[in-house]
């Protein structure tokens, strides 16, 4: 059995390392691991941080069978070449997430500042201010958050749930309410002082409290 631990093949056991795509939380890693371990004579451990699976399999089990099993669980996979099997996190994946983080920060900072200003001081609102906030918020809620929106329905199709199942609908609900608050609730709101607004008004979204006459 020592050959199994070292990846040898003298006893018909070998070790395979796979790169897993599409995992977004530890629950995803646990799901892939459970799926692989359900196969006969297969022992797998999945590391979410490195997005890799280390699988000990009999010689009779082909790598494409492992990949097919992972794909049926809703994720992508490919075999790692020995030269990079022990390497660090996938640089392409890191760069992919870094770009989305940078875009989110660039748009979120002015979005949050302008939202607070126009919420507390309605006198500063200008024609089309709602569309400016939407233009700033759309890249954050849509493009930067796309990995969440893509993973949520994919997991649902396979009858599973992860943090994406909560994050994606949460983003959509928050943005939907904010648009409703800006275009409907705040449409005919009087321009009162910030102190009066804080004391007497309620509701709101990225546009601030809604108009409810007291």
C-alpha cells in the first residue's frame, strides 16, 4: 500500500491531481469530494483554497471518468501535469478575480459617497441623478458580481446550494429595491434638511429614505 501513498503504480494504484473550476466556497469542495469518494475504490481530498483534488484511484479508473463525475456535480475539471501539480494557486484565476475586485472598488467608492450625499441632502440632487447612480452601481452588481450570479443557477440545476444561492438573490433584491426607491418612493419628495429627514422619514435604498408624510 505504500505505493498508493506515493503515487506509484506497482500495485495498480495511482494518484491523480485535478484542477477544479467553478468552486466558490468550502461547501462546493465538500460536494466534489463526496461525489468522487462515492466511486468504487476511489479516495479523494479536495482543497478549496488551491482548487485542486488529489485522487487515489485503481489503474482501471480513467481520468476522464473522474472528470465526468465532477462535471455531473456542476463543476469543471482537468488533470494537472506533474510539473505544475505541486505549484501555487492558478495565476489566471487570481488575475480574473483581481480584475473584478479592482473594478468593484473603482465604481463603489464614488457610488457610496454620492448615494450618501444625495440621500441626506436632497437639495443637491440634479436632473438624472438616479441614472448616474445606476451607471455607477451596474458594474459592481452585474459584472464584478458575475461569478456569484453564474454559480447560483448552475448549483440550482444540480439540486445543490452554496453561498452563491444567498449572495446572488441578495444583490438582485437590494438593487431592485434601490431602483424602486429612487424612481417611485423618492419621486415627489420635498427637499428638506438632513436633520429633518433623519428624524421624520423612513425607507430608502441607495437613493435614501422614501417620502412618507407624517
